[in-house]
C-alpha cells in the first residue's frame, strides 16, 4: 500500500493549524503588519509597536505622535484599505493606540 502524498502549501498548513488552535486573528494581524511594512517606508514602519485584532477591531499601537495622529485623521481611509485587502468580514473598526 502506497502512502498518500500531501500536497499542501505551507501557508495552507499554517492557516489550518491556526483554525484548529484558535489563533486565526493573530495570524491575520501578522498579515496586516506585513502589509503595513510594504505600504509604509521603513522609518514610519519602525514607529508601529504592535498590531492586534480584538473582537473584529483592528488595534494598531504607534509610538510616534505624528504618525498616530495621521492614522486617526485618516482612519476611514486605512480601514477601507484593510477591508479591501483582507475582506470586510474581518474588521469592523480601527483603533489607533
């Protein structure tokens, strides 16, 4: 009897593991942080402390008062951007801390 070959992509394997153990939100938060790294330049990205998701609210903790203010003023723009990229069902609000 031959062993069945598994043809999973590593990302699919990580997603299924996250689904089983209940940390899908943390995985999605890492994807958002990667997106921000691509979207912002290195100097601005270094001001972002953390990205978390709590009850469908995306929480971004920022060190710089100027960048924090920019995110707060353009909150709807950034929320729409994240919803377009990752799906509207994942985020209902954006909280900048």
